């Protein structure tokens, strides 16, 4: 079974919403390889376009 890791900054959402309402990717998740642009389940990725 795959262990689910939760990021301290984004709580596993893979995005961070700023105080002014801007949305950006979580750089910690991106650097650690948690965000895969070639995901087989894009609806389950938690990223919204």
C-alpha cells in the first residue's frame, strides 16, 4: 500500500492560495516530485486549471 504524505504548507492540495486570492503551485511538492505532469488520473491530482 502506498503511503500518503501530507505537505505542511499545502496540506496535500498541491496548491497554495495567497492572502490576495492568487493561486500558485506548492513549490515544496513540485521540488519533491509529488506533482507529476503526466499523471494517469488528472481528476484526482487536486490541481485545478
